[in-house]
């Protein structure tokens, strides 16, 4: 299977493959014609650069103009693993991969299938294998739902383990975490020995979904939101999390109820969103989250904020 997938990549085709975070949509990073197909299949704007997935330091050296000491420190600590690093690109990285920017984002995924594919056909330019703006796919079925008929093959290795995308750090000038993800901010700061600026998901664009997604600020607000949903006879799902304290109420009007583990992560969050969409849930409500979470839980909170809109009207 992996050999067939590698052959397809060399024939300038697109292959979706599993990583430890989410499924990626891979093309030969040095082939402009193949990379163009990624933008077309996803309907992704051309100025949005693609991460290049590598399996060896030899590949890294082909892609960057130089490798700073701090990059080596992060690579040593976290690769293979869910950290992507933006570095000055070498002349070999096509403009289309960089979305016209100077830097190239590099990632070495911690997944045996991905690493074997990249060994045989890489480096691979690969965004998440979803339609632009949709939640990332954490199963091969999610990939098929979004990209059916547009890609040559999907390597199916079951649900992904981390379930949130890689952390992205720019090491070019002022160090900056551009996206929270599978490696915690605290772990990165520890290795680099300094504080790094990081975003809060509420400023990012919302996911495209027909669901109304609401995040309750506190439990009183949760009661009000749910009562309102029940009164309006909306099919409503509630997502609890493992940071909720005290006795849990049972709400009779719910169509579904989920428990999300923010510590262990896993494929839960994006699967819940997609499952609710396909079972015609109308309103997806997240129970309150503590504001001071650290580690990978902070990355899940970031994505929940991206999914939700507090002031959205449910009419
Ligand atoms: O976990 C992941 O990172 C997954 C798996 C498949 O590896 N990939 C992924 O790719 O999430 P994508 O394209 O969905 O998100 C990558 C993000 C985008 O927001 C993109 O704009 C940013 O990384 N990015 C990529 N290259 C960049 C660069 N050279 N400079 C700045 N941002 C970059
Ligand atoms: Mg994506």
C-alpha cells in the first residue's frame, strides 16, 4: 500500500496519509504541478503556505538556507513529533509551497506510515486533508467526506492519536508561536529558555459548519443556553470536559451528550463536530472551560474557541 502511494506521489498525484495529529494531503514538495492540485482540491487560497513533511535531516538540509542552533534544540527534543518550525527557505522550495513567503514550515510527523511514505517519496508538501476552513480530519472517513473524487488514494491507519494539529513556531526573526497544537507552549519555552508569544484561538477564523456552536462562559450561562435550545426544540448536543467540577446536571432535552478529555486529547473534538453534523444536530454546546489551562489542554481550548461563537444567535 505504501509503495503504491509513493508511486502515485511520484506520478504527481495527491495521497492522503495519517500522521499522529490529523490526516495530511501530500504531494511532492518539489513538483509545482502536484502542489497546485492540493490548492485546487482543498479550495485553499494561494497565499496560505503548506508545511513540508520530512523524514530525515538530509531532507531538512535541502529545504532550508541555514539551520539555527535553536532549531536544532527543538528538533532534538520534539522530532519526530507535533511541532512544525518555520525557517528561512532554500532556493529549492517552490514559491507556491511557501505561499510567496520567505520561510518554509517543516514538520517531521511521529507516525510510522507517514515516515515510510516520506522516506520513499518525500519531502511532501501537506496541509490537513480537509476542505479549506473545515475541521481537520482525524479519520480516513473524514478525508473521504471532504475530498472524495479529488485525490488518488487515502492511506487508512485508523483514528489519529493526538487529534489536534501540530504546534507551529516561527524561528526566523522574532520567535513566535503562530498556532498552538500538539506540543505545549511550556515545553517549547523550557527548551528555548525564554518566553514565547502565542495566540488565543478566539481571534482565528471560525470553522465552516452548519452547526451553531456555543461555548458557555459559566454554568449559569450553560443552563440558560440549554433552556433556550429546548424551548425552541433545537436538536442539541452538549460536550462536557474533564475539568468540570461538582455534580453534573442531567438535562432531559439533550439529543446527545459527549465527554471530552482535554488532557489525553485524541481524535475526540473534531470527531464530535463531524458526528453532530452528520446526525443533524442543530446546536452544539460546550460546557465551560477553565481560563488558565496549560499544556495540550490549552491547544484544545484554542480550537473550541475557534469552533464556537459566544454571541451567535441561535434563532
Ligand atoms: O499537524 C499538522 O500540522 C497537520 C498534519 C497534516 O501535519 N498539518 C496541518 O497543515 O495542519 P495546515 O496546512 O492545515 O496548517 C498549517 C498552518 C497553516 O495555517 C499555514 O498558514 C501555516 O501552517 N504555515 C505553513 N507554512 C508556513 C510558513 N512558511 N510561514 C508561516 N505559516 C506557515
Ligand atoms: Mg488545516
